[in-house]
C-alpha cells in the first residue's frame, strides 16, 4: 500500500509517518491489512532527510495541482492523510493564501484521489476551532453544526 501525507514535513505529519512506519500495515480497500510499501510526504518544507527507505519526500505547494497529482500517483491501493493547511490567525492575516492552500489545496487532493483507480481512502483532519464563537463553549451544539 502507498500512503500519502500532505503536510508531511510538519509536526503532525511527521508523527503520523513514524507511527505508520512502526505499525507497518494499514487496512486496505478489501478490509484486510496490507503492508505499507511507500509513504510519500508532501510539504513545502522538510526539516530533515528521511532515514527509512519507504519514505519519499515531495517538496511543493499543495495548491499546485501537478504537484499533488504527482505525489498521489496512480496506485490502486492508496491512503491519503490530508493534513496540509493554514490555521487560525494566519488565515485572517493572509486570507488569499488561506483560500489557495485550504480550499484549492484540498480540492486538488480530492481530485487526485478521485483519479486513482479503486477505492482510495482520504482522511481529512480538521478542528472544531474553525467554527468559533458559542459552539466552542457548548459541546451539545457541536453535532448540530
């Protein structure tokens, strides 16, 4: 199985990569465990070189369609963990960049997954912080947002 982690150079992406390498397998489209043969990390910056031969680093911008499609490739057994994003105050200060990264980048990931044969899995992580306001203070409203 091939695993792609967008935001793979960041803290969460690198931690996820380490855990997947230790685990060694991931549930495939059949429902059975499949060995992880490659992990592709996509990010604009990497603090260090990979030490495991299963790791491939792709340096690029998530909003660049060609970069995302190249990182995802065309393997049938694929899992994509989409962690790349701009968050919180940074988005307010750089609104156009936030739209480019979060909206266009996310769309690129989903379109690349759609082009992969079979049933690729896409895991998208977000935060309740995106809702803000009163929903943050009342956990009973979270399910109704």
